[in-house]
């Protein structure tokens, strides 16, 4: 009788361990749906925000494993977090874009953790898969206009991947993104005020990558995607 009780207890313990493993497996991945095409972080209209979960917010959700995003940095360099409508990330996340949608990316994300230059999305620091379903990520050119009428284009890439991250892109069209060496396409406040030359760019002088910069050069995978006129300026090799 004791032998049967031993085996019964062993079997029950194994079943409990299996159930715990399965439950853990379900919890280590999240599917984050992008529900708005707006190029935004946060929901406050005063900060160019709005409802829904944007691509930028979805990446923050995957990085932070929370329904929050870094909207900006205060004067002391501390991140200012805002709540988002995205599903919180958990482990290896999948971001799903609306089918055959067009996302117009025209802003540079204020990302102090990104040393690779201006980027339209937060630097990816975790394992992320983007299921684009034929969506297009379109670079929208912007210019800084000086008093003499000269217009300086602002260059930036679509994605940057940290050494701790991995990005897989499926069925996406990524169009028009460029980066620039030297100042990385970014101007300091003194340069904008005419108190310093345009080469006085802030962080982002690396100027690496094209549409995507991958820190490890092997952490970005693309399936069924097309790069259109996405190029780079600078000395480091692009993953494209």
C-alpha cells in the first residue's frame, strides 16, 4: 500500500510540475496589436498623442513588459513615463500591424538609451517579432528651415536593435529611410539657434545602419519584406 501511495504522490507531483511548466509557457509571450496608425507616444492631444496602441508604444510595451512608454526626458535626464493602451509585453513578444496598412513615420523617438542615431521607434532590447501582414512603414521627410531659407533634411532609420534584443520582421514594406554619419541627422539646440555649426549634432553621430541598425549584425531577421530606397550614410555596415 505504501508503494502505491509513493507512486501516486510521484505522479501527482509530475503532473503539477507539467501544469506549472505549461502555465509558465503561456505567460512568457504576448501578442501586442497595433490599433492606430498615428506616429505617437501617449494619449494626451497636447503632446501629439491620441487613443489606441501605436507601433512606438507597442515596442515600448515589449521592452518594458508593461502598458507604459517613455514619452520624453526631464531636465535632469530622467525618463517621463506615460500609460498606453497596448497589451503589456511578456517575454518573447509578437507585434501585429493592421493588414496592408500604411504607417507614416515622421518623428524621431526621444530615446536616451539608443546610441545609434535618430530612430523612428524605440531601440529594441528584447526578442520581438513584427507580423506586418503587408503593411508599409513609410519614411516621411522633414526639414529644418534656417533664416537664410536653407532647408536641412532630418535623417533617421526605422529600427535599431540592441545587443540584448532580437528583431524578426515578416511581410513588411520599409520605404525611404536614410541615416547620415557625423551628426546622425540631428541638430543641437545651439545649432538650431545659429550659435553653433550644423555639425554640432547631439547623440547619434554613429550614423550606422539603413532602415534597420542591428548592434550584433545577426540579431535581425526579415521574412517576405522589401526595402525600397532605404539607405545609409556612414562607415559602419548596414544589415540591409
